[in-house]
């Protein structure tokens, strides 16, 4: 089966179109069979079988672009990841709002336990991570100008779970804003 990809930028989706060729097995409507040494060009035929699949995933950093929210008792977080590699993170703790902003890249990080590299027996090793360079941090001014990473525990189009790569904190689940 021959495949072609078409990207739709407005919706951020990829369309995978597959059309049966005359040389594909079980192709009753694909036309006259062509010899193996002479592959047939892909030609649309009336009544031919066409399959269209849509996927909302993006490779690399693009998969994380959007607005993510986390809510727990007394705290609401809004994390905006932009296509240009910048981020804006606002955290509202019982009416007191602080902000972290800067640049972000998708990379790998070695998880640490309270500042020390995690031993392999405790699930250490490299993993995918979002690495933040904080040009603004009104939540904790000692982090302003620093770089830190959050390990990506899990991720799909609607959910993102991050875990601090440096300290033993619980993973934080985020939901994509519609």
C-alpha cells in the first residue's frame, strides 16, 4: 500500500491517506494487475478504496505546545508552552499569584533525589524532560536565571504528568485546556 502524508496546519492534525495499488493483494477495485518488475504509479480511480486517518500528535516539542492546567486543594496552575520555545507559568496559591517565565526545551535529564543523582536501582537513568530557563521567577527568586528540568512521566494530547528531576516530589498531572 502506498502512503502519502498531508499536514493540516489550521487544526494541527496530520492526515495519512492510503490508496490501494493494483499490485496490492486483495484489491478487487484497484484495476488491472501490473507485473512486479514494473510498479504501477499511484492513480486515483473511480470506486477505488481510500483510507484516511487523522492523528493529533506532533513530534518533538510541538506535542507539548498549548495551555496546561493543574488544580489541587488551594492551588491552581496555568502553564502555557508556546511554539517559539517560551513559557509562562502562573501559580495561584489561595489567592496569591506568582509567575515563572522564560524559555523551555525538550531534552533528557537524569533524575536526582534531593540534588543527588538517583541510583539505577531506584529508577534512575536518563529520561525525556522539559528543561526550563527561568528569566522571571516571582515564586522563588533564588531560581530566577537558573535552569531546571521536569521529567515527563507520561504524556498524550490531553494529559501531561511532570516530576521534578531534582527533588523527590510527587508527580504533577496537567490537563490540556480546550
